[in-house]
């Protein structure tokens, strides 16, 4: 039988799923507050007036948890020369033709790009969200910029998360198991993250 390798530790998994829960709440409540067409989400998220109070609080908790995830993973998410080549050849990866595509470390270049997109959009959401939370003490110009930029950053972030959920639940079989149970088989590690497999098994 294929041996197992630990892919995500308990603190990594707990932080990731708490980030995900806060993100979904902040994202759906934000959509309800943003557009009348999405107001039907309000009762599901705790009701109209509650929503105005809870949306920024969920956003702050999300930002704090994401900062913990950032501290843990940032050093591993730096792009190297192989990652840049991987990105240039990502069309092949998407077509399941990995001939000539460099092997990946613990995270492939696509995952690293998601990490940086989420980190950057979270900073923008946090800063513009703070302006919108306390409009009475903010200059008018800053309020106008935030009204425009806050939803734009949310849309960019949500686009990335939709791709992320699709990749980790539908495309890459076994990835969800790694984030729920914490381990993968050696065969999975070898085929998806060959460089990481060699590092952890010293082969
Ligand atoms: C809401 C549903 C979500 C699901 C089902 C999900 C699923 C997963 C899975 C299965 C992995 C492990 C992939 C692997 O084995 O390499 C993972 C990793 C990760 N997740 Fe999520 N995730 C979700 C939400 C989020 C959110 C909201 C964020 C950040 C805002 C996030 C950020 C990350 C990052 C940075 C990684 C490591 C790199 C990567 O695998 O892309 N995830 N996620």
C-alpha cells in the first residue's frame, strides 16, 4: 500500500478552515449589502440590520486569521525560476499535458499566485473597509475611493477563490482530503508536487 505523507498540520488546517468560514460570511453578507439584487441573502446571513454590524466584524476576524496564515506560509510562497517557467507554461498544465512543465515544490506557482492575490486583496479590503466602517471621521475623497475600490477588490478576490475551490475540489482529486485529514499518499505527492516529495522523503 502507498505510504502517507503529512501535507498540512493541524494548526494549518484549523486556520485555513476558519479563514474560509469568515470569508464566506464576509463575502455573502458583503454581496447582500452591495446590491439590491443580492438582498435575498440578507435573511440567510442573519437579517438586514445585523448584517451591517456583522459584515465588518467578520472582515476583521478574517483579516486577523489571514495574517496568521500569511506568517506561516509567506516564506514558502516566494516564486523561484521554476515557478516563473511553470507560469509561462500554465496553459499546458491546464490541458493536462505536463510535458516540459517544471516540477512543483510544496505549492505550485498557481497556488502561490492565489496566495499573493488573496493577501493583496485582503489588505485593500481591510483598508477601504475601515474607511467605510467609520465614514463620519474620514475625508470625502477617501470615502469615494473606498466605495469604488472595496467592491472591486472583493470581486478580484472572489474570482480567485472560485478558481481555488474548483481546483481543490473538482480538478485535483485528493487535495480536499489533504486539507481535511492532513495527509496524502506518496503517489499523490510524487505526481502533483515532485520536488516537495523528494524534499520530505530525501529521495
Ligand atoms: C471556501 C472554500 C474553500 C475550500 C473548499 C478550500 C480548499 C482548499 C484545499 C483543499 C487546499 C489544499 C490544496 C493542496 O493540497 O495543495 C487549500 C489550500 C489553500 N487555501 Fe483554500 N479553500 C477554501 C477557501 C479558502 C479561502 C477563503 C482562502 C483565502 C482567502 C484560501 C486560501 C488557501 C491557500 C493560500 C492555500 C494554500 C495554497 C493552495 O493550495 O492554493 N482558501 N484550500
